[in-house]
């Protein structure tokens, strides 16, 4: 068997999928621990992880932080309505949104609105100031509509991998 996968990302094999599953659960695993968990030796495991990174399947590693323990008590979902004034204006708005550390995620959405933002704030007063002083003053913003999280049922979840059918080698 070939140590380093040379297949397209749609053809991930069982070892690649196992690596993704294990690293989503604990990205701090040593290569030796990861290799033991997936049933390969350390060298091919290391090559596979590097390949998954090079292919852009693994895009980074980060710590999960409990937002409440660091004083971020408010999670808001903000539908942002933009003026439809052309591609350059939308790119300018996108760049402005990306630059805001309070915005932890932003998606183009279908239906009413243009973007759906996830925004973190310390409390309601801080969110209010942010929405009035910052969000409403972004370029090409027509309006915002906010909903607040009343409690998290599931957050920071791993991506589902069941749809990945291992390719035979």
C-alpha cells in the first residue's frame, strides 16, 4: 500500500477519514497517538496529515474556548440587509465585516437579508453599542435585525464524516 495518498479529496480512504475524525475530537494528539488510534505507523500517518493540510482539507488547528469564562455572555445572530449597489460595494462590505473581531462567523443567506452574522459581546449594553456604532455604520448597510441566543444546545461540533465513502486503493 502507498504511504502518501495521491487521490483527490473526494476519494479519501478509511485512514484519511479516521485521521479527520480523531483530529476533530482532539487536535492535540501526538502523531504517535494518532497513528495508534487509526492503525497505521507514525511515518505514513504524518505524511497523510501533511497531505490533508496541503490539499486544504485540514485548514488549521485552534483551541475551543468557553466564551462565558472569558466574559462573552452574549451571542447574537444578526441578519444584515445590504444595499444592492454592485460588486465593488459588496466586496467592501465583506472586507469590513471580516475585519470585525466581534463577528465570529458570517454567511451569505437566501431569503430576507443579505448576510447572517454571529456576533459575540460581553453583555447587552456592549452589543447595543457595537450594533449602533459599528454595524449600522458599515458601508452599504441598510438595516440589521438581531436575535439573541438564550442557550446553546450544541456548539463547536465536529463536521459529519459519514458521507465520505472510503475509496479502495
